C-alpha cells in the first residue's frame, strides 16, 4: 500500500504545481498527511493505539484546511 501511495504522491506533485502552484501543492500534501494521521489515530488502524480526536486536534485540522483553501484562492 505504501508503494502505491508513494506513486500517487509523486504523480500529484509532478502534475499539480503548474496548475495550482508549488505552495498550494505542498500545503495540500501536508494537509492530506495530517488528516490521514488523525484518522489512523482515531480508529487505531494498522495496529496503532487509538488516540481520541479532541477539540484542539479538530481545531488544528480546521485551521489547516482553511490555510490550504486560502493557498488555492486565486488573487
């Protein structure tokens, strides 16, 4: 699964920057990684210990989403 996801990330980073910009591309990759990490923690996927999704973590993810959305906005 890691190899397939790596191919997807490399393809996305190759295709996205000319269309949406480098900063937005990197921001979206980081946002995606952190959201997936929160889901893995929440549900204890891959044999990991479950970590509750508390309000500070939700607030952080919402701020991250807002930052990614602002980086996509065309001026």
